[in-house]
């Protein structure tokens, strides 16, 4: 039986830190601002970037269990050097393959798009089709764990989306810092900002309602569990930490549900950034 679930996204209070020097506060005018980039859409005179198919054969296994398939749709900007930037979800699968899709897109390299023959940044939509499965491993603590691998190499293609139907030829955007290909997709996100001021909070656009456990149903348990987490610059929840427990298996059910949340990432002046937030989930046992 499903819960009566109430979600509250509580941005951790912003702390406005001013840069200090030995002689006092540094004027904001002295702080270098990130440059804006002109980003084009594919139109006559603007040639789309071309994907240079990478080799993901090292992630493919032949023996595994519990296979899953998904088509994950992403938006991204291919910069003038052919590198993917500002990768975000358009239509996620809400499975672990979402993290694989982000890893794949961040690893991709392109022949950049051009305008009148010169390389330019171009906004595109990318669909990643992935077929995965799980293998059993022993972690550093000697405990059994499972890891997601690929059953076959992923396929990718650009697809028409909202930005292709826009009337304007170009827009101004701030590009997220380039970290290079990710080594641990969906893993820890140590660098994050506080919501407030120029940093706008993330927006939840896909959620899952957690289930009441049988133990909670038997004991007619109701209550609220609270978590902190980091929403990374792609909109993925990471570093999910329990702050207030209910027990009876409800904490585990809530954690699993939160791991499937997908967000439009927080923005700082139009640039996607990682932020820390709190989430409360209320369980109400039926009478």
C-alpha cells in the first residue's frame, strides 16, 4: 500500500560569504565574472556537431543478472572545442541507467558545430539508449554488493526537441566548468554551493512515492523522515544522508525513492551548479 507522501524541499539556509583581503572586503567589481557564451541552434548557416563515437567496450560484460533497458533523453551544449557542457535531463528513466547516460554524455567528444564555417557552441538534444545488468562484487569492507554494467555498447543520436523549434538563432549561456570525462558517474559530489542570492534552488520534476513497509503497516506507524542530499549539476541526487529516522523499514524505502528523484539543477546566473538541500517525507498509516 502506498504512503500519503508529502515532499518538502528545504534549501539549506544561504550564507553570504564576502571575499576578504588583509585590508578588508574585496569589491564585487574586482571579482572576475565567468564569460557568457553565444550558443546557437541548428538553422541554415549553422551546422550541427558530429558525434565521434567513443569506445565503451570496456564496460560491457557477458555474464550478469537482472537486465534493464532505457532510452534517456538529455539536453547539452557542444562547445566550440567539441566538448559536452551543461548536460541535463529532458526525459530520464529514473533508474541507475540515468547515471550511466550522464557518464556517457560527459565522455563524448564531437566535431564541433559551425556557423559560416567557424566552430561555435551549439545546443542539442541527445538520446542515449542503454542496456545494462548487474554483477556481484565484494567491496573493501568484505561485503557483497552489486554493480551496474553494460550488456552492449550504448547507442546515441541527436533528436529534435524544444530548442530546435525556437525562433531565435542564438542565446547567451554560462557553461559549467569542464571536469573532463567522469570516472564515477553519480558518485560523491564534494563541491557544492549554498542556495540563496544568485543561486536559485533546483526544481523537482520527476519523483517516486515510497511504499509503506509491511512492518510499518502491522504497527500502524506514521511519521516524518528527513534527509540531506546534494543535487549535482546534472540534476541527480547524491550523498543522500538520513537526518531524522522513523524506522520500521521506512527510512530505507524513502532513501530508495529519493535516489530516483530527478531535478532541473540549481542555477547560478544561468550556470548549472551542485547544491545541498533537505527533503522531508511523511508516511501516514491507514487506519
